[in-house]
């Protein structure tokens, strides 16, 4: 079913009283995603009340859009300074954060990020710490975190999401966006398709753990998901209007995250796979695939697991009698996570995801609602082959090995990727049921 065109202005600059009982609000003040947006950049900066701009880009995004943006700012008489991160692939870690903060000229009142995923995360964190607003000028429709408040960083070798602040504006010139490398556009497709499994994770967490859930936010994300699916064929030809629709859909998902105050509407077990694979790739001395690419592959794996689980008849008595060997678990974390293990163990000490008493309370709810859970899986997930075909239409990876992840790391992820976050997902459900190791071997 074709959805109505997304109107992003319906969600910004106002409070929305929701049927969930919460009042939703997004801090973004302006969104301009269209042809010629780079020429309107100086006007937007002035209209929003800023005078001195600090540009943050990397060598790739500077060539794609930064140099052009600088020309426009200079012609308009806007004072600016810049830092260009001299890395082919930027890792959002302590070193790069320090590099940006050291280069920031005191007294500048706006940070202008030129880029997408990693640059956006870095600008969120740095601007928040400095108490300065930021605008993101998007260079690729590669992910959905443009306006979310969460910043995904690599701290002490652990992929960590910190609450920071969203941008005051999102600007994207569709001529620049449609010229982005196809692998980045495909990454945006992968990140979006991951919403199938993440929304199901959220629904299960609501049922099993009583977690807060908002149907209207879910509807927003589903609108974005369907829009991206509808435009996927036209995106292959780099049609600017299709790329505009996809970028707006990605921004809409970010607004949904800002409404909830965390990444739950857009991030579930498929993201846990991606985080684990990214962390282990860096520890192995190789660059990981793009975030959205990893999420797409994680989504395929999660769908296979979910569809298998829908046919399962668990032995709940055996699951409740299963002990937890803390020493063996810690040894496994050190084996799998290496130098990041201390952070993973610290998270478990705080969250108690593997606490037996908590597990048994969850199992009682799962047992009493097993038929409903099976129905939820069947009703909310498409066939895995449909998702594989969509990713392949943009030549995106669909299996872990397609992006350099070994079979061993793929199997490990089913058992240990849940440890990167305190969030109830399919992976915690499999652990609760005592099925994680078995599913890792068979799927």
C-alpha cells in the first residue's frame, strides 16, 4: 500500500500530546532536504541566529560538500573556521573527539557537521560537551540517526551510545546526496530494513518486561520503512526525488527516536550484531563495513532466528532450571570481547541481564504468552528472502562473510552480542529460553 508523502514539518517546532500519555517533542528547528540546499545554507544559519561557524568534516565529506559549503559561507560574509579529519575512515573514538575539541575556536556559536553517520555522532557529542548548537549537512542517506539525541561512540573499545543533543537543523542537497557512493545509499536501506526486527523486539519487550511502548511512534517508523521500500528501485538510478524521499524517511525515524528519548524505535538485536562485528573488526585490525550495511546483514540473521523461533515449542521447565555460571560467562566475554571485556562485564554488573531471578520472572511471562509471541513473529515479519532481494538490488551484503565477518564471529554474535546493551531483544529471549547456543550452531 502506497503511503502518503512524509511531511517532516508536522513533527517539528511543536509539542505533540500522544495517546501513549507522553508529550513528544523534537529539538530540530529546520529541515531542508531538496535541490540547491547548499546555496540556502548561509540564510538558514543567519535565520537561526548564528554568527561564527566551526565546520567539522573529513577528507571525503569535505570534497563531497564541505568545500562548496565553505564557498557559500564565504560569499555570504559568514565567519567560519574548520577542522578536516585526515582519515579515510573516521573512528568516533577518544582520539578523534580530542582532535575536534582541540581545534574548536572559543567563542564560535555553531558547529556545522559535514557528513552523515560518524560525523553526526561526533558533532552531537562535541557540541553537547561544549554547550554549542550544531547543524548537520548530510552528504549521504546512509543512516537514520540525523536528529536522534544518541551519539554512538567507540569508548574504551566498546560501542557506547550516549545521550547528547540533536541538531537544530538538518540540511541536505539532493544533488549531493544522490551522488554519494552507492554503498552508502545501500547502507541507508540496510539501516531502515532493520526496523522490522527492532520494532518486533520493542513489542516483545513491552509484553515481557512491561517496557514503555508508543504505537504512534511505531507508526512513524513503519511509514519511513514503507517509503524506503517503495523508493528502492528508483534509488538504484540515483533519482534525486527518490533519494530525497529516502533521506526524509531516515530523518523521520530519527525524530521518532527523539520523541521517545532513546534509540528503541530504531535499534534492536540487528544493531547489537552490528556493534559486536564493528568492535571485533577494529580489535582484529581491519575496518568494519558501514554501520547500515552491518545492520542490514544483522537484520537478515535476526529474521532467520525469529522465523525459526516461531516454530519452537520451548521446554520452560528446563529453561527455569538452567544455572548461570558467572565465571564461565566472564571467561567467554574476555575471549570474545578482548580489550573491551571490562566494559561489557561492568555493564552486566549494573544491569543484571543474566540474573537468574529476573530471568525466571521473564520466563513465566513468556510461557503464559507463548502462542501470542509466535503470532507476533508471524504477523510482524516479512519473509527473509524478500529482504535479501531488496538488499541485493543495491548490491549490498546479505551474509556476514560478504562483509568480512567470519563464520565464527557470526555464530558468536548470536550468543554474546546481547551483552553490548541493556536492552531486551530476541537475543535475550533466546538466552532466557536456553536456546542461544543451539540457534548459533544451526542458523
